[in-house]
């Protein structure tokens, strides 16, 4: 009887059909040139879906067209929508999201039933247009977590300096523009942190394009980690530093139209509401969409003037000076905009004068202009002080003088006594002095701002200070 029962069970199982596999859908679209920067392809997700895999391909994927990928769950597509599920730009041709795992750049979480949208960023469209095919595969089971890439720490230099949490006023070395494999970088967040620590950084800001999903990965305790994002708008890029874990600032803001100025100012307001700072990246650049062609936000906090191994850019410094001449106190920073070896992760860098090595104090130092832009993370920053009469002030401070007084600035640069210091008053170079044991500049007091540029004996740039502001009382 047992044998008969077993045979019947086997025969029954043979005739019981397995549940059908979830369907695969293919969306085909053609887009002409000159259309909207962002296109949205709707598709429905049924209840019970545990994973989505979205793949795409497009004609001219050899450089004649460049199409980015993002994703929205059911909800509004308005600016700042909570329906945003992630963005990978052009770095991945296939992504998967699920409740507990997701591709780099995408948020994990339940997959609500309803109408979703694939975001296509039309970064570049060939003259004949572009054909895009999107394939959507549903899963009924949670996929296994993706294997993390093996950390790579070969980008740093010798010397390890653990420093997180130091509670003393000091000039802390920082990297403010770094990418991981959560956008178009090559390292895991942990691998990048290891490389930055070996290079001598006290703090880092990870600024992947249009997402902060690197925060779901573990990081070592040193260097201090500040959550950032590079907001990649169609008409310029900006960094935000100090977002909460999983925070996000939208990027879909064009430079023209009746609401353009309000929209870009809204991004700054959103960053400030989250406790973060907003900085304009590479304001004058030679890649498509990289230069800042947006309205300049009213409350911008900082601007990049020195990026990676390129010399400080005269055009970027002029951009900064135009802001300063209007009376704004906008902080200049230097960055590596680092993506992968063999580029140096510490060229350029900042020193921030802060009361402690904590995020609130570092951000406060940047906000108040207590920053020196440096050529790397290891060089000792110059000592700079301005004075009139018995009053003195440091970088980022305001010096109050009477019109009858003179303003002096002294610069000492250990290791560069055979170099020179240029003194800049209201964007104009007033004089160039040999540093020796301390370069000195003096002029009659008037309202404006004064800073110093330090050069090595061979003429290579070493440091650019933020201003000391002078007011007449």
C-alpha cells in the first residue's frame, strides 16, 4: 500500500503545474533630439512582487547617444517626490531592487503595487534620434544580497592617521568630492574610506551622483564620514554636505522657464532644511552640462575653485570673486572629484578650522569660510593673520577697522620660505612678496576682502586662503 501511495503521489505531482513565471515586459520607444531632458516610461507592478530587474539598451551606445537610468515607485513625479527609488546614470545597464537588497544607487524596501516609472535622462541624443528598449522582469522571491565588491585601498599613500572625534581646535584635512561604485566610482564606500585615511584625511564627504545609498554600507570609524550627494542638474553640478542617512536632494531642475530660479533656490532650501551645505561644483568646465549655467542661488554656501591635478582655475576663481564682490560670503574649496586610481585622492584638498572633528563643527567651519584650499592632504597649511590697530582676525573672520587705520596681512608658510605670497584685495592682486620668514602686506583700510595665494619656489600653487573681510566702523 505504501508503494502504491508513493506512486500516486508522484503521478499527482507530475500533473500539478508550477505557478507561471512572472511576465517579462519590453518597452520600446523612439525619442527625437531636442525633446525634454527627462522622459518617464510608465509600467504597472502587481501586488506580491518582491523584486524588479530593469535592463535597458539604446541605439548609438557608442557615444552618439548617452541615456541615463533612474526609477520611481507609485507617487507624484514632482520635484523632491518621496517616490524616488534611485538613480544610476549611465554606469549600469541592468539594476535590481527588492525589499532587502538593491543595486548600487537604488533604495531597498517594499515594492508597492501600482504604476511605476522608469526615468530616462536624455543626456545626449543623436541627430537621428535614439531608440530605447527597456526590459522589466518581476520576481516573486527576494533575491540573495548582491556580493560586495572587494575593497581596494591602493589609492592612498603611506601614513595612517586615525582622528575621528578629536575634540580640539585645529585645521582638519578634508576631501569634499568623492565617488564610489554607488555612482561612477570604482571602490566600495569602505574601500574609499580606507584610501582616504591612508592619504591623511581627517574627514571625507562621499558625494555620489543623485543618491546617498552608500550609507547602507559599513564604514570604518576613521576618517569622519559626512553624507553628501552630487546633484547633477542638466545645467551644472552641486555638492551637498551633511545630509541625513538616506537623505536625497532632487536634480531634475533645468536652467530656463518661469520657475527655474525658484526651483534651484528650492534645492538649496531643501539642503539647508536637512542641515546640509550647498556648493557649486566646477563652475566653469569643458564637459557637457558641467559648467554652472543655472541661476546662482541666493544662499549658496561654497564653490569649487581647484579641482584634482589641474591648477587652480582662473575662470573659477573669477566666478568666486564675482560672488564676493556682491557682498556674499561664499567659501572656496578644493577637491579631487575622485573616482578611481591611479588618480590621487588627495589632490586638491581643504583644511577646515574647526573646534572639533565632528560633523557639526566641520560644517560650521566651512559655512563660516574658515577654509584654506590646499594642493594635497599632507602639506602644512600657511599661517595667515590680518590686523588693524589692536584688532586682528583670521581666515573667514570680519575685521572691523576705522578709515584712518591700515590693514595688514602676514603670511608664513612652513616648508615654503623660498616661495612667494600674492595678496588679493577685492579680486585684484595688489603685490607679490617673498615669504621668507613671513610675508607682510599693508594698505589703507576700506571695506572689502583680503586673501593670500601661496606658491612654491618653482611657481606651483600651494594654497589659496578664503578671505578676511574688512568693514569700516
